[in-house]
């Protein structure tokens, strides 16, 4: 009986093994798929970790470089202070020079304004006529020019030319006549 039972079990087992093997096969296939997915995820995680490690190494190198820069700046701060003091000294000298220049300009302006308000000494009253010269003294009016003056005098009966007036008044600047300026008008009478 034992033998029969054993044979019966053997006969039933292949059926059970074949039924289990189909489900087991599906389960195994599913487990393989999960294994592949997990392996892919693990590989992605390892690649990400490797990338992060490279970035950390770059950051560490940058930190070391920055620490070196900070150390150099601390060592050179004394030189920077000297340079700052030199710049300040140059700036103070520049400001002082600027004040001197402004004072000189103001002084020159006062001198220039003083000379503009005073009539020039060279074109003061016309020189007194010499005893040989005949003529009269004329006071410049608004709008008078040498070229306008000669025809006006000719209309009044004074026969004179521009050249004669210029020769009689050698120190007069004919392009800058001033109202009230005295000139000598020679006459042939």
C-alpha cells in the first residue's frame, strides 16, 4: 500500500507540478521583470551618485581656490590700505589744485571786467591836431562806422576821404568804435 500510495502521489505530483509550474512560471517571469526594473533603477541611482560625486569634487576644488583667494586678500590688505591712502592724497591735491584754478579764473575775470569797463588808453581822446592840420574833433554816435561817416560828412560839406580820416587817427581801431569816442576829422578848407 505504501507503494501504491507512493505511485499515486507520483502520478498526481506531475499534474500538480505541471499546474504549479504554469503559475510558478508566471510568477518567475514577473519576478524577472521586477528584477530588471529594480536593476535599471539601481543603475540610474549609481549614475546619479557618480554625477553628484563629480559635482562635489568640483565644488571642493572651487572652495579650496576661494579659500586661497581670501588668504591672499587678507595678506594683501596692508598693501590695499597703502594704495587707498595714496589715492586719498592724490584726491586731496586735486581738490586743492581745483580751488587754485578757480581762484585764478575769478581773478582773471575781475581783471578782464575791469579792463572792459575802462576805455583803452590807446584810443583815448584823439590826439590834438598839429598846427599844420585843419579839422575838428568828432564824437562817435550809435551806428557810426568809417564807411558811413565819410558820406555823411561829405553831405555836410566836409570834403574828406576814408584814407585821410584813418591817417589822422592812426591809433583808432575802426572795427571796434565806441559811442562817445573822439576822433579827428581833417578838412581841406
